[in-house]
């Protein structure tokens, strides 16, 4: 797939449903008693794998229309008859393992080559302390067979911020004697806590000063089916918004974008860089704040991103790297070591891709510095064919770069984009982007 510079981007679009919330809606719907309906569900490959997994664990799962799904929960999981293939869905498999650990069953999980290469130890450690057992490949890698049931309460302090680990522990705690408690050193996305409440659970959250945030899920609770409206994914909205910022003459509005305070780190950072962003029509949908966000072409300036902001924008650092390439001066991103254990080593791949496109980059163990070259200084050369290692965010980020670089930019394995943003090509073309597949 190749992107090249063309006319200004113009238009109004709606972001696809948030992937994090989509996974959780399906899992909690399957754990609940009764029927849940979900509207605005992201129908990317990752989320569809989670839907299939919930059916394998005994829930009734039915697609009623575009983004509209019905889940009939049985109040818990039953043992699946076959291997549960989670494809590329790291969030899906980690949350499902947490939920499954609460039941007396054995379940075998696998995934694609990328997911099989990603360690699960961060989730397995607390689940093991609660009483779950497993057998897997070296390094805590899939395929993995989990034996659940008879879990006991845990008070677990996260070694590093991770919404996935926090969520897995809370989901396991639903069926553990005494529930579960998680202490996180820095706040991470709180969709699990919010959605547990929407399904009828009691969740207590308190700020403990220097100790961080404490989340307590009392034991002995059950969930009831409910209606969920999935807001637009800020991680997906980031691509058309950043494209508008770097393509001269552009103005793009993304409607219905999630503005959860723990998911707006990219907007805060872009604002500090001088981006012309406006937020209108702020409203509440399904317990979350959503709004319409407009981006206009802007002269950006490099900044130092606070490390503590990383949990609120960990998936957006690749596209931030693209914005930084068109800024004046360096943009320094620290405390982003988790990027190395995503679908790929995203620090290494962004550094390699940007370097191939003529951008100055400095890579550290948990950091990335991008030295921007503003339009006044001839912009970004481009002209590379970027190796993505099957990572959808690496692919989309470099395609956005190609829309403003001097020479076209191509990416390999563009089919992986469908894991999180199946309508990416159609949406970007509707704004005027010149992207060829």
C-alpha cells in the first residue's frame, strides 16, 4: 500500500468504535446473566476474534447489523470444546484469560505468529498467585492451556502501568473468593471499572497519594446484561487528525470521539506542540464522554512528552512520531518501554521507518526522540518502503507520513490494518487522501 502527497484533506468522518471498549463489552456480556446489546462495536479482526471466543465459552453471540451485536450471557464461562484462537488480539487474549481463570475449566489459547511471540507473564503472574495454573511455551508464550477455578483474593500492585493486567485481575476477581484489589502506580485506562459498574458490579476506586490508585472489587458479585454504546476510538481517530495537521490546507472533523480523561494524552501533547484543535458537541454516551474533534493544518513545534503521560497514549506514540517528523525541533518521548512488547517492537520499527524516510531519530531502551524538519526546511523526504512486521499501527502511521512527504511512502503487509481499523482506507480516501492498494 502506498501513500503520496496530494490535495488538502477535507471532510467530516466518524471514528470506528473503540477497540478497548468493544473487547470489554463482549467479555462482560458473556459473563453476565441475560441479554446485552452493543451498538457501535468495532468490527475489526481483533474484536471479531473475541466475539468468537465468547461463543466458544458458551455465550450466545449474534450480529444484528453493522456494529450492532447481541450477547446472551449464561452468568459465566463453560469449557470450550476446541482451541481458542485469538488471532492478533493481545487485549482480547489477556482479558479472556483473566475471566476464564475464575471458572473450573481448562482452555487452550493460541494466536497468529505475532501474538504467539508476545509474552503473557505479566498477566500469568497475578493469576497464578490467585490459584490458576497453566502450561505454555518458554517465556510465557502461546499456545497456552489455562486451568482455572477456586481462586482466592489478591491485592496486587502493578509493577508497571498496564490496563490489560489490571483488567485481567479484576475479571478473575469476579469469581474469586473475596474478590480482588489492584494498586496501580499511575492511572491507566479505566474502561473495565466503568463497564463493570454498567453491568451492575460494585467497584471502589480511591486515590492513595504517592501509593497510586487503588481499585477494589468486592467478592460475591454477579453481572446483569445491559445496553452498551461504544464511542469512537481515539487511537483510530488519531490517524485522520494527525494527517490534517501535517497536510497543508487541511481541515478534518472526527465525530463521536471518546474523550475519557485517561485516553486523551495525544490530544494534550499535540496541543502543546501548537496544533490547532477544537472540541465541540461534548456529551455523555454510555458513561463515557464523547465529542467532535476538528484538526486544521498547523505549524508544530517539538516538545518533551512527560513520561507519566505514557499510559494515556501508549498506542498513539507511533502516529505522534509522524507528527513530530513535521515539527520544528526535537520531540522527546520517554517512559515508553511497553511499546517494545506490543504487536511488534514499535520503538525499533518507528525508528527504522522514520530513518528510512529521512527523519532524524534517536532510539533508547524506553525512549524515542524524533528531530523534526518543518515545511519551511523542506519537510520530510519519504520515498521508503517500510517494513511493518505485520503491525497495523506502524503501517497506518507511515501511510499518514506519506501523505505529506516529498516522495511516496509504501508499507508491506497492509492487510493487518483490518485488525483495528477495517475502514481505514475508505475513510482516508473519503477525505481526499491518495493511498493506493
